C-alpha cells in the first residue's frame, strides 16, 4: 500500500499505511511501547503497539478522528471537549503510576517530584477528537516520570488557552473559567488549581530552553522551529501570562 505522510509537529516523518501508523524507532522506543501497552490495557485511547516493520519502524494502529491542529477546531474548543480531555488525562496519569519506578529508557531524564508518567507534550496537536469527545492521544516520545502539573500546564496553555491568542477564545475571565473547569474535571482542589496555573510559565520556559539546546546540538527540526520564530512565540506568551496570572486565578 502507499505511504501517506501524516501532518504533525515536524520532528519525525510518520506515515499511514492502511490502518497502521509507521514511525521511526529510537533508543527510547521500548519505554514508549511499554507505556502504550499499559495505557491501552487500562482502556485509554492510545495507539495499540503492533510491532516493528521491515525498515525497523514502530508500527501502531491508526486512531481515526480529527487531530486538533492549530487553529484548534470548534468542536475541540467546547466545554464538553475540555472536560473530556481533563478526565482522560487523569485516567492516563493514574494508569501510568506502576511505571514510575521502573528502569525504562525514556528519551529525557525523569523530572523532579515524579508522581506519574507524563505524556510530555500534551498539546492539542497530539489529541484526536470525534465531535467534542477525546478519542485519541498520540506521540508519546517525550513521556517520562514527572509531576501531574507538567501535563496539566500544557493542557491549560493550549486549551484554556493561557496565551495571548486572539483566535476567538474569549476574554481573560472566560479563559480563567475554562482553566478552573479543566482542573476541577481532572480532580484538583483549589490549591492544586493554583499550583497548576503557576506551572505554566516554567513549562513554557522549559520548551524554549529545550528547543535552543536541541538546535545547538544540531537537531535540524528544532533549528528550523527557532528560525520560524517558535521561541519568540512562547516568550511572548510567557510575558502575557505573567502579566495576567492574578486575573486568571493564580
């Protein structure tokens, strides 16, 4: 069958062949496969591991639906979608707990105060929707042990959203309400919600640092992202969020 290249973040070339997804294997693939298997067995909407193809690529099953690439589609902006994502993320984290203490070859070192295995890039472009329901979580290359707030911060940034975005997301009070709704649906108490809000700026700063370090080490995709202004985008959002954190409930 023909290979159909799938749109994504521009880091790896991922293709669809029939009902299968073929993506490059790496040194951390055994850890990713282990996590996917645990999550799939717990009923989470993640790709099922099917094996390795003749080119050494990981083979996963294809999850039908609409990936929430930017600008985030209308159905993924609804409160129903927000609650669906929050509840599914909570299930993801809870199911991952047995892997926290395992010696697995994650791509990146474990984060301080690890409670769960985090997705590591829990952004709209790695979420698959059917209507307002989350039906897929993809691209777990950056998974590693870490605190729950690491992924929650990413979700709040992309889906409240806690950014300067003027793409029709609403006022600051409306975004604050969406952030509270997400945190409540995940199961955080008010103190946990404040902690999650305060985790967003460090999360964005970490993305900028990682991009710069990877580009300096010769990673062409991240060098391209820097040239396209991705770091400046995050830095602009850091400044906006810092200025409005009190209004957002932090």
